[in-house]
C-alpha cells in the first residue's frame, strides 16, 4: 500500500509508542477528534497520544488508504490492551504541506 510519507511516519510512531514523533506529524495548530474529545496543537496531541499509548498499547496495521478531495481516509486494524481488541478504525485526515492539520478517528 502506497501511503504518503507523513502517514507512514504516523503509523511508525504509533507502533513504536513514540508520542513526540507522532505529534511531529501534525501542524502546530492541528486538531484531533477522538472518543468525543478535541485535542488542539502539537503539545496537546503529544499528551493525548502518550496517555493513550500508556493505557492501550495500541498498534496499527494499515488495511486501506484512499485520497479524496476534502480528506484522506486510512482504514487500520488497531490491536492493544483494550476490550474488543482488535478493532478496525477510520482515520479521516486532512494534510497540508506534508503535515496533518486535522484527524478524526471513527469506528
């Protein structure tokens, strides 16, 4: 599967539980929507993913990727230490100048 470099980096950072590298995939003003919460900016995103990594130890396996007009859609199997693991999630991404500006995660 041919993923854009920033999305390859995001998946790698997730699988290595590297919250700093994960956050560096985002613009300074990026927004993440996950589990009903909004996280704005690299610092908040780094804190959010660090807590999630500690709690769930989630790793990603890319299943499908589609580039659309308004956003890209990554479908990934997520496995970790949470009930129902593994699950398939949709990562709705907006990318500008090689950085993610918006990420919405849905089930």
